[in-house]
C-alpha cells in the first residue's frame, strides 16, 4: 500500500511538471553541456517551425545565427556552468531561415542525476518593434527640440540641466559644458528662480 501511494504521488508530480513543461508560453529546451538537445516543449517546435523529432538530438547552437555562435557557445555556457544561470538576447533561426530576436534564460538543473541546461527562449519581436518605434519617436522629438528657435531645457529633480538645445546656449551665452553643470537658479534672479 505504501509503495502504491508513493507511485501515485510520483506519477502526479511527473504529470504536474510535464503539464508545466508542455504548457509554458516560452520555448523550452533541455540540453546537455555539449549543446545536444535532450527534450523540447511544443513552443520550441513552433518557434523553430520544426517537429520535436528534428530538434531532439541536434545541437542547440545550430539554431543560432553563425555570427553569434562563438559568444553563446563559450561565454554564455561558462556563466551558466559557473553561476548556475544566465540571460542573453540573441536570435533564433526558424526552419525557413528567418531570424527571430529572442531572450534566452538558462539555468543549470539536475536531470536524472546529471547537470543539464534548461533554456527558456522567448520571442521578443514585439518588444523590439516597440523599442524601435520609441527610439524613432525620441529621435523625431529630439530633432524638433534641437531645431526650434526658442530656448528649451530639461532638468533633473534638483533643477540641474540634463538637456539644453542650441537656442538656449545662444541665449544664455554659456559653453555647453558649463551650462550642463548649472541649474536655472544660477542664471535667473532670485524671485524668478523660486
């Protein structure tokens, strides 16, 4: 009876972890420290547009663009081996050759008595598009601010300049290096500054 209870408990635990593995929204790879893929979840297959039997047994580094392989293979795996975990941004190839920006979180885990690497690979295409849109918007804003004829500045919470446009430099007649160490209190009269 005790053995049966233990077997049922073990089976429930295995099912619970299998469900977590299969249902994760990230692509998950289990690999050995030589990079050989031991197991993948369905999202890994979807990310790379490959069936499970094609991914298992391959070297995970083959799914990374050639120009990034050396850094990931050496530096990244050394960090995982020594510190137990690491995070990196990279690209993953699909079977059709499309490069997808990804964030890779790696952890060293015990898998049936041996150390393996658990990779959580997340497609960050949307985040990269949002970052690009934000950069473009900031550049557009910055171009407008730098080219207006009115003096414009930004300060930190202490009132020290963090940005000044060329018009303000011309109006105040201070060198930019000096101006960037000043606050509005340094060039305004006391009543106007407060």
